[in-house]
């Protein structure tokens, strides 16, 4: 068990990640792909996804199965779970740019937990460009097969979870949020206990925690940033815990509501809403929808006025993103606990 000790300052620095990270979801899905674990919450509901994905796995993707293998106690390479950017390419770029101390720390943990690790993984951690290029190509191909077809559902579920946690914090405080985080996570005054393969204690010392709801996550997973100990500790926990929730995410289809969405919003506006599943600037929305920047800006303004998009300043431009209501419209229903037109709750636990 890992015991994470909080100070009063740490409780004010609990945050919930604004979106899922495509690279982390991809790398964490690999152990779940390789073996079924009967009796684990949510595993049976992944059977259909596992079967569909296995049919499409190509021999050259074997390196990924070696990088993130199945089995209790196997080490998931943390270097691939820190990026938290909207796109897979951006996350891969951020991963290859991690400071060398972080790669060395990741390699040390890999050696400790996987004494027979393939030699090429050592070369990858040493910065070998041939291996990083190969792994990057195969991660992109595997992501397109295993994660991208469900990405809209995952984003919608994550938005709904973030809103739920914000409302919990408003009603029960941050300690109430931590106490109800996950059945395997236990909150006692000033300490959070998380399942771990070793017995250890971590003193946060004021740096806080970033909570990351993660769909392809078999159990809660605490990640320490070895390169910068002043950054928040990252705690990933399963986004959809029950069999019903996991089955709903993996079998629902945004395409099924396409005709109705087009009839409601119009073809171009519906395309604009779908294009904002991953946050984007006006020029990128225009590229995704095949329209001009002026047209994309106009439709984004209408969708924002309807409560389906948010727009925030980012440097010289702006970034458009779906609201929970916009996610729910794409996903076919309102998120639990969110009324139509209701903005996501604020407070000190989201960013």
C-alpha cells in the first residue's frame, strides 16, 4: 500500500485533469489487451473491445506488447503517462523531450520490476532515435486501432466525471471527494492509501495532487514526477468502474446520433461541434471542417452561445473546447448530475 500524506496546503492543491491523455490511454490499454482478468471490476465488459482490437494487431506491434506487458507487478513505463496533451502527436513529442533524469529513473524502476526486460527498451530509455521512431510509429498505428474509435466516448465520460467531482467537492469538500474517489482508495485524515506493489509513504509537502480519471486503467496508479519533485503527484484512477459503465462507453457510437445532430444543428455546425472533441483553435476547426476561418469562428460563436462550446484565450489566439453539455449531446444524453445548459462547477478542484 502507498500512503500519500497531505498537508493543509496540499488539500487546497487538489486538481482534476481537464481531459484524458491519448498517449497514456494508449499505453495503459496494452496490458488490458493482452490478458483477461476474470473477477476484476469492468474487465468482462472489455471483452468485445479486446476481441476487436486483437484481430487488428499486426506483428510489428509486438514491440508495444513488450514495452507494456500484462501481468500483476509488471511495470507500466511512466515516461509515457506524463504528457497530458490533447493529441497523440503532441504527447509523443512531450514524452521524447522529457529530461534525461526522468528517463533514467524510469529505467531504474523498469530494471527493478522487470529483471528480464528486452535490451531494446534500455536503448529506448537511453534516447536511441531508431527505437523511439519505431515505437512512435507503432503507438500511432495501435492508437488508431484500439483507442481512436472510442475517443469521443472517452472524452465525454471524462468531462462528465470532472463535473461530478467538482459537484462532490462543493457538497462534501475536498476530503469528501478523496474519500469517494475509488473503492480501492482509502482516505483517512491527512493520508490517502492507494494499492501498490510495495509498502511506502510519500509526503506531498505542499505540491498537491492531480487526479486523472483514466479509462484504460485496471487499478489506481500513483505517478511521481522524478524529474521535478515540486510538481503535483499524479493519481490515475479508473474512469468507469462498473461493468455497466464500461460497456456503455465501449459500445456507444457517436455516429448513431449523426443524422439527428445534423437535423438539430445543421450540417456545418454539427461538423464544427464534432471537430471540437479535441480542443482546437479557430484555424484548426476550419481545417477539420473544411470551411474558412470566418465560417468556423461564426459557428463556434453560435455553439458557445448555446452552451455547447467554451472559448478561452491562448497566446495570440483562442482555443475552443466542448462543454459537458456539448459532450453529452455528442454522446447521446446528458451527463449524470448535469442539467441542460448547466455550466461545469468551478471551485478549487478543477482547472
